[in-house]
């Protein structure tokens, strides 16, 4: 052991080192490498115990062993010192016996050698004691936290979670115990609520005011959030300010609230009306304290006046002061709670209702110390109470039912403890009997009793949290819903010994759920009835939710895949895609309403029209959180609109196509619709010039009644229709005041009525019958003329009634022919006059008329009045007069002519014989002409062939007789053409005698002649435009072929080489028009007419073959077919036009 060497070491303490060591909080000393104490502070010396000067120079190991009687510590310390000297690193160790923490630090010399050691001893016994107390406190707090049935955490000032209960650990965090470190509250607070939660957190830390709020939290590993009603308060833990937050799970309530908000907007801001404040009254010192909210609730600025009882009285409405004061005095005198309700007057004159609830607090001796309570603004509630006096009792009961009670169940003794509120919730009086499990069972509704007992017993047997909803029957017969929740607590051995929980009246929530289900059912029925669905789009998360109805609207199977914009877009018609989503995104970008109509394609290829409407929903920060809207099938509406549009278009087209003036007016006489004929009818140049109101026409027109009197406005067609009159073919005369033009109009008019038969307008049509009136006048004049002709005609005329066999009228010639007077025959039966030689002759005549509709010049023998027979030519026909079918008969006396007929027959026989002789002569002439044409053509053909050979042998065109050969060629062509024309003329004359007329289609005739032409002259091209089809004419097809070919040949002769000939065919009205145009020199109108003369050739016919008969033949053929043919000069040449009548259907 080292001994003290006073001569080598100074026993004087270095003041500077000593002061430094004294400043240290722990016992500290300096020793050399052998353990001799060089310096130390008072704390270290007190451990030995000695003065500092007595310890210097002593060996530290010896002191520990001899003075402290700790040889094991001396050995340990020596070993630790050797380790430091060997490693050169700091070392520390703890002693279990006296709770010391010893630290050895090496001190280096300038040569980096360890010359000294600094030994410090920290006494941890006090700290451990404090830690033990702190641990006990923490255990107590932890137990309190675990007793809380819902969410509970403690958060330090850095936002770190330092305490939690089992509920929070299991539901929110979902982590192992070893992972529960450095947890920031941002890990479980919903992102959208983070700023709000952080502000609340900081406000509580700074103000210390207890606050309650609703916030969302995210359970670990879940894709959903939980709503909590959090009550937060600042607490001091380990000298640090912290916030303890206790939350009740209100997710179900929030879900119900959300659904109610969607179905009933009036509930959306119900919670915003809840305002409250905290107050405290020290009964001993008579001091008052208010939170800032109380000042606001009282209509005062914070600390704007001295806070005392006088102020409290002043703010109360004068009418409520006495009652409020009495309630407070009674409560204080009895040291009970008080809940007065009273009114306060704000400086702006408004009156607000407040409820102040206070609870007495006593010291350990039971002496009243103070009252603490809350003030809540119940103005809205009071307004409802005042407005609904009849339901005041029910409303008060509902407000009382919002309370909750605390209960405790000892599993070992089966004892129960109930708070006063629990008795009220079960409808029992606290003094009746002791709370027990059986009492609880008896109060439960019989239908829920088995379920509730089973739930509670299973939870207790398995040590699980308790959560059960059931009904209770009050003595008054009322049924109430309660929700009971409890958490188990364990003893030191981990055994479940008791349950602590709450019971809450959820009758209102249950009723709301029932109402919600009913509303949801009605809403679903409404959606199905209107063929609509509901959608929601979370804009931030881009998540789309559809109701079941929407799937069918898009033609998709229910829940076939997650709803999304892409799925929606896949069904939108490709023509509507861009428009639809541009409108939606434009609405979203501007925060406006979505309103778009588009088509969708179902899987069965059917097309449906949908309308999509949506409204933005804003969060608390004023940003759009989502869109909610509907999709409705409007296919029927769109089809109806399409039909209306088509009907309107048809109406407009019909109005435009009508020749009659049609106009529609509103009840005020404004003309809303009218057609072009309306302008023409009223002598305007266009619709734009027309007046648009009935009163304006009073200045433009004079309207006259049929008797010529001026019609007032009330008698005009529009006015009469607006009064409810209807009429057709009402005649008015009209005169323009500015031009004096007069015309007659036939008007038809009627009122337009709505579904209630109310007149909402008029429709009027007018027709200009001026020409008709003139025609009627002409007809009347014609009737007079006809009567004159009828009466004085030289042949007998009679009009008879067929069915009654009566004569209605006869002329003078008929009376003279048969010897009767008019009085004798009018309205007399024909059979009574005995006119026919054979009585059956009249029936045969009627039968013939029915079959052939007319009889012409049939010979009959009739009897006169005197019995004498006469021969007549009988002609008859059915006519219609005044919608009555009559028989018109005309007869000519041919008795004298019969005598002459025999001579005529003889003359006809002579003429027939002579005609036969002429025919034979014509036939011999035709045979001679054919023989001559054959014999004449043969040598001409030989000459033409030889001339062609000469031209082929002289391809270069170098021969001496060039002009002579051309002249011969033209002469031959001339002779051939003359012969052809002669033959054609002969054939025409022959066909006129044979009369080969029939109906035929003109198109094949034109096509055959074009083909024949191109076969002869392939170097000429023909452009055939608009070939006609199914156009029949009556005539001789062979003659028409000749006429068309002659016109084509004529166009060839006078066309410029290499230019096509145009043939244009079309039908106009009841004619077929054939136009043949050639490119060449034009002609004048006079020339176009003269060229049809026989043997006349045009001025451009030089060096062109022809006899001047072609166009003459064409005109003769066309005239025979009742048609027309013309030649017209056009800027580019000549145009030949044929017009032929078409065969009428009845023909």
C-alpha cells in the first residue's frame, strides 16, 4: 500500500485546481498512476469522510478498503484504473451496494503520456429514488390511461408520443412494444387534419386551456380512418409540458352524420353551433376566473372589465337575474351543483341564451373550496324550444338522454359501482336497491337480454374489451338504447380483476339510423323511379364511388371492376368523348358545377343519352374536397327532343312548301311563325319586309266583308281565332293602302289551346282566290252560254236521271223531233213516253254505257208522240252535275240520210276499187325504185372502191389529179346520199300509209343510234349525259331512229375535228327532251328555222355531202309524233333539241 510522502508532494491545495474541482457537481479527485490523491473537492472528501487537506497524499485504494470498508470496490477500482492506463480510454462502472457511478478519465502530459487520472463519483441513490417514485407515478398514470375505454395518448412538447393505452396501441399504432419509440403524432393523425391538429396542439401547450375537437386518425396498416372526439389538456410530466388527449370513437356517428348530410343538407352545419367556456369561483377568496370563450359568450371583450360578481349579475338579462341568483344561492348553500339557464344582452342589442353548469369541489376535510363549471351557448336550442313549445317535453328528454354514466364491475366480488347518471339511464332511482349484475339484467329489454348477457360474460371470461348495444325498459314503459363499453384491468399477477367503463344513451343515434335507413330506402326508390344514380369523386385522392344504379346506366355489370374515370370513359360515345371530359375538367378547374349531356354505348350496341350533374363540396380550408352528383338516363327526353326537332323541321319544310299563306300568332296578336307564301299573299317582296303584329296590318291593309263593308279588327281572322272561333274558307277582300292593289282571300282559322283549354295563340291560313273568283265568274258566264247552246242546238239533247228513269231537261230540237211540249216530258219517266221500239233497248244502252262509258252514233229506231218511228244516231255519256250521276243524250234524225246512204255505199265501192288500183301502182313504183337504187348503187360502189385504192397507193399525197379525184369522191358521196334520202322519203310515205304506231321506251332507241353512229365513224366521240329510263312515248320507233341518226350525222358534218358530240337526255314535266350539241360555227335564229325547209342547205355546207332533205325529214317525223324539233345557235356551235310527249298513265 502506498504511504503518504509529505516531502515529495506538497500538502497545499492548488487553489485553481481546487476551485475547478469544487465547481463540479460530482465528487471528484486527481490521482497519479499509483493511486495517490493529488487533489480533490469537498464532495469527494465527504465520502471518506475527511477534510480535503487530510486526503491529499493518501492512496485511494487504501482509503476505499480501510475507511469505507469496501475491499471489493478497492479491487474493482484498481482493475478499472489499470484498464485505463493500458488502453488510454475513459472507463466507467457502477456499484450496486451504494448506487455509485464511478468514472475514470486519463489526463495526458505534453508528451502524450498518462501522468494523472481524474476520478469522479456520482451518487445515484437519490436519482434512483426519484426514478422509483417516477416509475410509480408512471405506473399509476399508465393504469389511468389503460382505464380509459377509448383513445388516449400523452404527447410531449416535441410532438413525440410518450404514453398510450392498450386501445391506442392495438387499434392505432399496431406495433410491437419494442417498436414504440420516437413516434410522432403525425404518424397517426390524418394528413388533411394535420395543420388543424398541430394548431390545436400548440394552442393547448401555450394556453393550457382544455380543448375538445373532432379529428381523424389512421390505424396502422389500414386504408381507412377513424373519427375521434378528443378532449385535450395540458399536463406537466417530468417537468415538461405535455398534452394528454383522450378520444372517443365517433366514427359510426360521423358516418351517420355524413350520410345525413348527403340526404338532408339542413344537418350539415349542426355542430358549428356548439360554443362553450370554462369558469372557476374560489369560495374562500371569492376570486373568479373565466376562459377567453366565456368573455365572448357574454358578449364582452376579453378582460375588458373587472371580473367580479357584479359583472356576472350585470350581463344577465334583467328578467332572469332574480331566478338565476336564487338558483346559485340555493346550490351554494347546499353545496350542490347548479345549472341555471339565462339570457345575456350583447352590446349590439342581440340576446343570447347561456347555460352555466358548476360542480362544487371540497378539500379532504369536506370543506367547500371552490366551484368549477362551464358556460355553453344554447341560443339555437332555446330558439327551437321557443318555436316548438308543443314538443318541449320530448326535446328536454332528448337533451337529458345525451348524458353518459360511469360503472365499475369487480370480477372477484361481483360488486358493481354505478354513477348517478347510470341510474337515470336505466330509469331507476339510486336509493331503491344496490347496483348489481342482476339489476342490470332485469332492466334490459327481454329481446336483447340474452344477447347482452352472452356478450358481457364472453368478454369477461376471455378478458376482452366490452362493447355492447342494447335496449332498456324504463318504469314509464319507454324504451331506450344504450351503448356500454368497458376495459379490463389486471392486478400485479396479470389477472383480470375488474372492468371500468361507460354507458351512453344512443337512442337518438339509433332513431337516426332507422330514419337514415328509411330515407335511404326512399332515396333508392326515387333513384330507381327516375332511372338515376349517385356518384362521388374524391378530387384529391382521385377516387370514384358509384351507386348500384350507375352501373346499369353505363351498361356495365355491377362491381365488375373498380369504378374510375377510365371505366366511365370506355363507355362514352367516341363523338362525345372530348366534349364531355373537357366540360368536366373545365368545371373542376374553376370550382363550378358539372353539367354535361353525352351518349354511352352499351354492350348490346344500343346508344343511350345520360346527363351528369355534380356540385363541389369544400373542406374547412375552403378547398374542394370532392364532387357529389347524379347521373340520369335522358334517352326518352332526347328522343322526344329529336322528334320535336324533326317535327319542327317538317313543319318548317311544310310551311315553306305550302302555296297557301300560313301564320301563327300569340295571344297578343304577334306573328311568331309564317311562311314565304305569307309575304306573297300580302304583297310583300320577302318575309323580312312583313309586319310582325296584327296592329301593324291595320295601317297597311283594308279588309272587307263579303258584302263589301269594311271589316273592323274584331272581325279579322286572327281576332276571331283568338276569341275561340274556328272557320274554314271564310272569304275577305283585301286592299293595300299604299298601292291600292285588291285581291280576294279565303281564310281558315282556329285557336291554339293548351292542356287546360286556354287559348294561347291562333293559326290562320289564307289562299289567294282572286283567279278562282274570276274563273267562277267566267264559269257562270259559260253556263249561260251553254244554256243558250243547249236550248238552240240543231240536234236533240236530253238529260235523264238514271236511277229514277226521269227526264230532267230537254232542248227545243228534242221537243220538235218527238212532238212533245216541255211540260209533258219534264220529270216524266222515259218508259212512260214509250220512246223505244223495243222496250229492252234502254237496258242494253245502259249496260253498254256501264261497260264502255260512252256510246257514239249508235243507230236506233224511236217512236214519236204520234206513234211514227224515226231513225236516229244515238250518242250517250254519263256526266256528273252537283255530285249526281246523270245521262247526257244527243240524237240526230237520220231518216233522210238513210236514203242517201245507199248512194254513198255505191260510191265507196267505186272509190275502194280505185284505191286498190292505186296501191298496186305504188307497189310497182316501190319495186322499181328499189331495183333502180340497187342497180345505181353497184357502179357507184365500184367507183368508190377504186378511188380508195388510188388514195392508198399514193399515201404521200403526191399525185397529179388530186383535185379531180376529190371532186369525183364528193360527187359519188352526193349521189349516194341523194339515193339514201329518196329511199328514206319513200319509207316515210310508206309508213304513213301502214301506220305502225306503238308505245316504247325512248332510251334504247337513243342508245342504238349512238352505237350505229360510232360503228360508222369511230373517230368521232360522243358524250352521252343523263340517260333516261322508263320514259315511254307513242309513235314509230323506226322513224325516230332515222330522225336521231340524221341529227347525229348532221352534227358530225359541221363539227370541228377532234371535238366530241354531246347528247343530253332528260325528262321535263310531261316531255322527254333530247339535245345534240356540236362544236363549230354558230347560226342565227332565222337560219335555224330555214334549215328545216326541203332541199335547203346552210351557208357552211360547202364541201359537205348532203341533199338538203335530212332536217326536213327530221321535222316531218317529229311533227308526226306531236313533238317539236329546233336548231339553236350557241357560242360554241349548234344545238339541236327534240321534245316528245310522254305516254300518260291512263293512256
